[in-house]
C-alpha cells in the first residue's frame, strides 16, 4: 500500500461538478492499493498518517501530528500510485490491485481509519474526481508499507 500525504490548509473533492467532501487544515492522503496488500499494510499507513509529526510547534519545528493539532484527513483512492514508468512511454499498472479487489481493501481502509480518527472524510472510489487543495509548506511525503513490512 502506498500513500502520498500532503499537508494542506484545505482540500476538497468534486465528482460530476458537485462537492462530495472537503476539509480544512490537515492531511490529504492519496491512497494506492496493490493486489497483495493486507490489513497490516493498511494499519501501517493509518498509524503513520495519524502519528507522523509534520506540523510545526511553537518553535516552528515539525513536532506535532495531525491528531496533536486537531486537523482533518481527506482520503482519496489513486491507483496511479502503482504506475510503473520505467519502460516505454505509457505507465504499466500491473501492480495495482484490480478494481474489484482494491474496492474491498479501500472500503476496509475507510472503516479502519474512521475507527481510529474521527475527523476523516473520503473521495469516491473509482470515480473521476476533481481534487482541489491548498498545500501547506509545501509538505508532501510518500509512505510505502512494502518497504517496512
């Protein structure tokens, strides 16, 4: 499982011209799921997302987590995080989970993160989404559960 995490001042998701989710200050989490991802992968991404200290304290040092500052989370599925661009001109998505498998894992991720953190909103799985954000910093980080599990 892979996540691109962006610290934001605000973010929103629109589908078919209508806003379906929006947050104020917090984290925008783009989530990529591959076929063999497990619950352990999801728990790793959730723990890192909530506990990672990437917000400034009074001394302007990154010492606070999203939970410490009371920020919000916006989770958006993004299978293209598993696009392999090493060969040719078109990315290969063979490592990305099939839509059917990924949807089950994404729904489980939604439930697990919502059980752990109450200020979380979501995009719409497999929809064409317009994501708007005001990046804060900018601070953008990549978390990959495969590199640690």
